[in-house]
C-alpha cells in the first residue's frame, strides 16, 4: 500500500492510496493529512488499511498530472514546518563509505581515515542482537519542513554553495504519538541533495554541506522495507541522460539495522515531542560526484525504484547572489 498527498484543483489538501493490485491511487474520503491519518490509526490501535477501508475511497488521480500541475505534496508533513525534523545518517552503505572516504583522505593500509573508522565501527557493531543496542552511526541535522521541496518542484543551488549533488536513497517517515511513541508511517524515496565540494574541502564542513534543501516521495510505502532494494539515480540535461547508476539499499546492503539507526535518532527526548514529524535519510550508496559529474541549473535529478511507484524528480535552479547578512543589535 502506498500513500500520496496533493492539492486538489480548488487548493484543498487530499490523500490518496494505491492498494495492492491497483493501477492508480484513489482519494481517501474525509482525509487531508497522512500525519493525522497515521495518528488516528495509532490511537484506535487499527491498521492503516482498515481505517482507510472504513473511510471509503473516491475518484482515482493521476500522479503524472499532479506533478505537471505542481500539485504534489511531500507524502508526510506537518502544518507547522518547524515541527518537521529532517535528519541524515551516513556511512551506512558500502558504496557510501568508499565515496566519502575518497573525498576525505587517501587510504593508507596502516592509517584509516575518520570516515573509514566510522564505517568500521558500523560493520563491527551496527547490527546488534535482538534487544541490544548497537554502535551509534554518523548523524547530521538537515533542517525542518521549510527546507523540504515537494516532488516535481525545483531544488535551489544556493549562491553561497559550491556544488549541488544528488544523494538518492531510502528514507524513513515518522510521527510521534500522544505519549511520545515513535510511529514509523513508512518509507519513501529521497534526494538528500548536498554540497560535496564543500564537504571535500574539509570534512568538518559536513554540517554546512548538509544544510541544503531536500525532496522525498512522491509515494509513501506502508509496511516493512525489503532486505534488498535496488533502485536507480540519474541526471538529465536537456532531456538527455548524462549520468546514471544503480543504488542498493535495504539491510542486506547496510552495516546498520534500521532499528539501530532509529534508536540512535529517537533516543534524544527532544525528538519524541508528541505530534512532530521526522524525516530520516538512511544514506546514499552512489553519487554522481564520485563520477566527477557536476550538476548545473536546468538539470533534472531522478530517483526511482518500482516498489515505491512513481519516481522522485526535481529540476535544479540557481539562486540569486545573496548579500552579506547584517545583524541588528538592540540598544541598551
């Protein structure tokens, strides 16, 4: 089962579901928010599917039309953008370790870089026995709901940035219950979109390099993630593919379990505030940056995997040069 959020032609929000075996999503009656739908199901201790069946289904919708008309929304969001937390983890996939280490340092047989030390910790302790807590992964803050770009909408190359690189990956989508319970609503495709040139300059710039827009969706997959997920990331320029690669995700290709990543994100009490939404990027295994491809304004990034339905697509636009930020001091 997959969920989408969108705006109807009258501007009102709506939710639609693609049920197993269905060829197109259908509107869920009386529902304007996946967040509220998930909370209602949790409060009633009922599966999402049962609640959707009870509410009933309306007309079918065409995702391609919604995308072309700019009416797609992220598949999980919050009415208050400040209450949507975006976090990322890295060095969770074998490919990502190789790519990141190439940026940070050249490996020496007797001297591991910080990236490979972190990756090694994950390999050795990222998949603990049931009930145990494993080693914590790399983690960074990426922003709140104001940093999210809807599927089909453009990602901005900021004037202060040095690069705008794809990071196609799988993400987890969560809402916090009334008593602080962590509820995983499902998974989606994501493009974390980072500044790899800045990160390469000095790995201590990692936090800066992650403070960029991102996009995810358009469809939210409800249920467990398969052990093996094989998808594709590509960049189109003037309608022609200039780079593409396959990405591997799912726990079969990760050095951490998803449960271990989730524990180390939500162990912080401040991340368990009732009603909040969390978007957690699980890490990319391939990057166009590693192939020395530089995306420019006008290029389109696409992340696809058949399990998630419709592809995630975003074009790039250049931001206008920004003036120096001046701070106004209050007078005593």
